[in-house]
């Protein structure tokens, strides 16, 4: 008589199911459901920055901006990978942008730039914040850097403000 082997989910499999389920709920517009799924995942692994980042996105989509900022901040505190850090800084910058908190957008863009990752997005975001604060020269310089890194949005911003610029070839 052979024993049946029961597949028990491994921690990685469990995390993936939370991610898939939460992502599906976000796509359906069920932000509360996604938040509940991600919260449950966090209770299983409170040191996983990625789950905080995902829940932050659900809070952002629900317009719970303070909760989104708190989750992105927690993700930042848990990450040790520079690319993950840059992503969380930029996600948090987006929420600060929505709140018209342009000084914090600049701070988060600066932090993302220091990681050396996602530079085009970081310069673009910082440029938009500088523009909103009335610092057009700094904004144009940031958009030029973004354009040099391949950002079409950087070029579009420059064109919108009458700045003719040809990105440098690297």
C-alpha cells in the first residue's frame, strides 16, 4: 500500500499566491480585498518589503495616501537591494506628488538617484517637483538628465516648456 504524498505549500508558494490574489483583486478594483490579502501576507512574513510595497499600491489606489506612504516607508526600511529601494522611493514620491508635497518628492527622488537605479524616472519626478515649486532651471536640468537616459517623457516636458534639447549619445 503506497502512501499518498500531500503537497503542502512552501513559504515561497504561499507568498506567490498572496501576490497573485492581491494583484487580481486590484485589477478588479477591490482595493479593500487586496489590502486584506496583503495584510494577511504581512502577518505571515513581516520582514518582506515587497508585500508592504504591494499593500502601499493598494492604499494609493484607494486614495489612502498616508497609509500608502507608511507602507512604502516600511518597505524602504526592510530593503537592502538598491533597485528595490529606488522603486519604493519612487512609488512614495508619486504619492507625495498626488498630495502636492513637492519637497518630499524631491527628497525621495534624491534618495532614488543615490541608489543608481531607475535614474530616468527619478530625474523626471524631481524635475516635475521643481517645476511645481517654480524652479524651472532645475526642472529643465533634471529633464535633460532624464532625456539623456532615454526618457521620452523628459523630452516631452522640455518641449512643453519651449526648451530645445537633443539628448547626448552615451
